[in-house]
C-alpha cells in the first residue's frame, strides 16, 4: 500500500504540491470511484487508478539520453544558469530524473538521466570502469609521449591522481580521450597537464551507448536493449529490474 499522491507523482502526474489539488478536485478515481484524499492508501498492483479517465502506471524505470548543448549546467536546478532539465520535453518532466554524472557548462554531447538510483551510481562509479569517450579540440598536437602518460595515469597539478586513460591523437589540435571516472573538469585538466588547453569538448559515448544522430538539444528515451547493454557495461545485469516506461523509444524534442 502507498499514498495516492505519491503514486501520482511516481506516474509523472506532477510534484506532490501539484497533484494534491487534482485529487481534491475529484479528477482521480480508484476502481471507478472518485477519491479526494491525497493521503488515501492505494494498492497499485490490485487497483485501477486513473487521472481524468486515463490509467496511470506508477513508477517505471526510465533512462534518457540528452545531446547537451553548451551553456547549460548539469544540475536539477540552478539560480543563475539554465539547466539540462530545461531541455527535457514536458513528457519527461516530473519523473524524478537525475543526471548521470556531470558535463561542465561548456561541454557538449551525451548526457544520461535516469530515475534508477542503482544504475546511476553504477555508471558513475570508478570501480565499474564504464568508459566515457570524448572528442577534444585543443592547442598543440598530442604525441605518443602524451598517450603513454595517459596510459600510466596522470597526476594533475593539484596532486589529483587519475586512473589510467586513453589518449588517441587524431591530428593537429584534435584528440579522442577515454576515461573511466568523472573527476571535476577531468579531461580538460588532464590535457592541460600535458600542455594542451582544450578549446572544445564533446562526449560521444558512454559504455556501449553512442550519441549517434541525436540532434543537439534533443532527448530520447532508451529502449529495453540499450538499458540492458548499459547494465552489462556495469556488470550489473539484473533479471528482476523494474519494467521500463513503455512507449518512450521515440526522439523527443523541445
């Protein structure tokens, strides 16, 4: 049993303060009967709960891929700057999504968001060794000596120790960098430690999931197979995972 207002929130009907007026206005039914008490106990497994005649499904695991533009901070809210949450279409708001790790304000590219706390922590844990692949434009040209330093694990100027990483020179002023952790401004700081100031940075892949042709500023829900692939990347493939939000494999714009 759980509170009716909590069930409505988990179904994406809104925040706790937003769903209470809906209930009190008689817009919610339980097994066909209007219920006006937000604190009423319901059993979603055995009862049909509807908002304005539409059945609600309760909590469903959801993983979203966003192609983040520059200028947005990776946070659920910020008093000064727009956040990545502002880029999500209305259908994905109110579902308790949280960013998986961070991309700094100037960095673009692949950012995952999820309401699955276990998956979130597995993806960002250095122990899981989930690779994140970045494309960088930078001053200077990376050398094999730089690549060897990355493979050994860099020590940054402030003493921060980085795990071994991969630096692949792509030509003058361009490189691909793969890391398995997410320290503060890590890629930029690693490159700076080798005398290469990054002028542009884009994350293109996380684990087995690539950005693909998703347009900048767009978001889409991952399908079942993609989420399972991410679980395999973390070594945490669970046969008892909650069902994934149905009908959400399409690309979602603004």
